[in-house]
C-alpha cells in the first residue's frame, strides 16, 4: 500500500510500511513474503494504539483493515462473527437497529475487532462487565507456517488467554466472535455533576458506580490550591425506551498538522476553566445519543493532529484500591506543579472482574489517563509519575505507552514470560523489544 502509517500519538516517529491483502486466504503468503524479506512483522489494525505497541520492530506491518467482512450474525443470541479488520463502529451500525450494543467499548469506536482483542480494551463499565476479552467467544489465530487455529476458553485455551491483551504477538487474529449486550434504545440517560476535590470523586464513585452501567470522570489536572482535584462526574445507562437509531451526525476533520502543538498552558487553562463552569454544581439528569457519551472525540476526525508534528504521549496508569486516593492525589500534584497538563484527563474506577487475558491492564483500583504534547522535558515528568505508580503497586497500559522501562513492565506484568514463550518468532513490536530485551 502507498504512504506511511503511524501510531495514533505519532510518537515515536517510526513510519510503518503496510502490507495488505483483501482475503483471509491470502494472508499466509503475504506474511511469508514480508517475514522473509524483513525478518519480522506485526499485525496492524486501524492505528489507534497511542505508542509503539502497534509498530513493528522492522517497521513493516501486516495491515489488516481490509479484512472487514461480517461472516455471521445471530440476533436471537446477540453474537457477531466478523473478520478482524471490522471496526467497532461498523459493528454498532448493524447491531443497534437490531437491539444490541457492544458489551464493552473503549473511548473510540474506530478500533478494529482484532485490535480490541489484542489490547483487551476496557471502558466505562469495567466495574460491571470487565474487559473486552470477557465477551470474546472465540477467534481464528493464524501462526506463521501453520494452519489457522480456533481459540476459545475450551479450545487452544492457552493461546486464547495469551492473545487477549497479547499485543498481536501470538499470531494474526483473522476473525472473531463476540457477545453483545441487549438494549432498548440507542440513547443514554446520564447524571452529571461537578465535584470540588478528589475526595468527592471517591465518594461519588462509592455512591453511584454500583447503581449505573457506566461511570467516568473528567478531572482538571492543572488546578492547584483550593481547586486541586476538581472535576466532573458522569454516570449513565442505556435508556429504557426510545428509538434504535445509529448516530450519523456529520464529523469534522482537522485538515492539517500544525508545526507546533495547539495544546499549551494558555489553551489548557482556558479550556479547563470553561469545561468546569459549563457543568452543573448539583446533580443533573440528561439524555443524549450514545456517540457524545462514549465517543466525544470521534466527531473530530484526525484530532491527533492538534498536537503538532512532534505528536503526543498518553500516560495511563491504574492504582490499586488500597492506596488509590493518596497516590492519585500525588500524581495530580506532580502534574500540576510541572507546568504541563492535559485537557483530556479521564479518571475512573476499575472493578474486580478478572480478564481471561494474560496481560490485561485493569486491576481493582483507579485509572488515570492523560495526553501530553511531546516535548524534550516530558521524560522528567514521566519519571516522577512512574516512581509514584511503582511505589503504589500500579502499572501502565501497554496500548498507550511509549516510554515504560523494561523493569517496570516486567514487574507489573509477571505473566510476560508466558506470553514470550507463546510469541510467534516472526512477530515483534518496538514496544516488546524495548521492554523485554
């Protein structure tokens, strides 16, 4: 294919050459050619991983997006069997009119089915439904030089567990079957309110999480003094009545990449102040379509361009429950005092539902995710944040990472050696090489 492809954060700057075929039967021969010519490769979906986990060590990837066909659907049971290149938005387009929704969805609908499994994505309802991998029935896994295997909890179960959250290293997922959840309407009924400090967030979470399907908060990560730890808490549920309509409102596109980031202290402070003030001080009930609730940034195509040519890094960690309040407070204080910040700052509680995946990210605790424009001194801030996460017994999310040390990764994900033993020798990413060698 023509043109280079990248990770969503555009950092590290490592252009990938994509090699694609239109049919599943053609993938083995394509893989053989690429591996023979370049030594190794990696499956690549729609490029929504932020760091280097989707970048091949050889910079030559198997671009799977063209495998975008539905194979079989069962609207009685709510199951979809589709090729790995199908996106979650394409699944929603056929599922919603039939009264079904994704059991788990991340913050973008533009990830592929194979990518959602390989990164074991999670969403606003982790406390009730776990990760995406908890709702995968089975999938087809192609390994170099072998016949395609069907993997499920009962069949090739070791590869099933290793591939969920396995970052595309165990083989190429060519198709998958997932279980959806029933809905009566495509609209979301939510409750929204501001909170003034981090203690208020934990109090609201304890009060409301178990009563609602979805729970998430935005937090002002640059606020200091009396405003420190303030944010907006949002819970929601699928409406009990209404139409089953796919949201087809027009999208806008960032047309070009500016030479420098449009996110800076001035724009951040203005945005955070405005965002805080437009939300109600007391609990307010709202009703909206599903897209603005789950995927607010998806309405802005190519929004990653606003960070400029150097790109950005996302920092996403999860802190165990026992120290979540103090460690999260320390993380926010470190960020605000650094003079760097993020307009996208998501805080949410993760539940205790275990994923079938070996390297699944969530653990019972609190997850914090922030985007930072790439700049020379960002590594100093990340080193301080890493130390807090390490001391708290937390971990970082590989799908969003571009800096984690090998020591931190191997300590936080002790099952990595089991995955390495099952890794296809022709598949390796820049991330895996960085944290295991």
